[in-house]
C-alpha cells in the first residue's frame, strides 16, 4: 500500500535534505560573520542568508501538506513533478537571495505559482472524492463519457462489413 506513494516519499526526503542544507548554510554564515545566537542581525550578507533560510522553512510544512494531498487525491505524477520544480525554485531562491534581494524574486514567483498549483489540485482532488462519496456523482466518469461521445460524433459512420 505504502509502496505506491514512493515517489512522493522520495520528493519529501529530498525536501528535508534541502532544509538541512539551508540550516548548515546559516550555521556557516554565523561563523563567517561572527553573529552568535541569539543575535539575528549583522552584516547584510548574513541577514540575507538568515532570511532566505527562515522563509524557506516557513513554507516547508505547507509544501509537504499540499504535495501529499495533491499526490494522493489528484495525481502522484503531477504532484511529484511540481514538488521537484518547487525544490529547484527554492534552491534558486536561496542562492539568489544570498547574492542580492533582487535575485530572489523570479524563483520566489515560480515557487509561489507551484505552491498554488499544488493547493488547487489538492482542493480539486478532495472535491471530486466528496462528490463521488456523498452525492454519488462521478465527475471524471461523466467527463470521460462526454469525451467519448464527442469523439464518436467526429468519426465517419462505420460501414458494416459483410462477413465472408
Ligand atoms: C499555497 C500558499 C499558502 C499560503 C500562503 C499564502 C499566501 C502567500 C502567497 O502565496 C505566496 C506568494 C508570494 C508572492 C510574492 C510575490 C512578490 C513579492 C512582493 C514584493 C517583493 C518586492 C521586493 O521585496 O522587492
Ligand atoms: N516571512 C515572510 C512573511 C510574508 C510572506 O510569506 N511573504 C511572501 C511574499 S508575498 C514570501 O515568500 N516572502 C519571502 C520573500 O519576500 O523573500 C517575509 O518575511 O516576507
């Protein structure tokens, strides 16, 4: 049963490793710029790394929740692809922010878009299950029935073959 969700699990593990990487970057920036806990302010270079890590970890629980919801209720393939792109966007965000605030913006927009896609597909997936369970309405079945009907009306009428 769990094996079926192995791809989502792999993306989640990758995300956790990325969080660990961001934490290690902050530890190293603290050493480099001599900013000892509990201080959170210092040179701009340090503060950018500090904020980048804080912002990424702030969104991590939301990311994990929508990754799994979308993967379980909508499509594991789509959710995993969005998840991998999201992790790539977050890495670019972290690296960009470490260089300058301006360079964080493009990956930030991209990561936000992916998060909203995952949230949207989660909502749609859960809604479809509710409709099926409580209203006995299988939207996907109706939809595929409609598609078959439309496809059928486009095809030329078949000529009955005379069996020999
Ligand atoms: C699925 C997300 C769930 C909860 C979070 C809710 C809202 C947060 C928005 O989705 C995030 C989108 C963020 C997009 C930000 C875009 C631009 C930032 C604006 C200005 C920056 C300008 C600057 O600092 O230079
Ligand atoms: N911790 C965030 C809280 C607000 C928030 O989540 N803002 C979104 C942008 S709308 C964000 O991802 N901010 C991070 C950033 O601007 O780099 C912040 O410091 O800006």
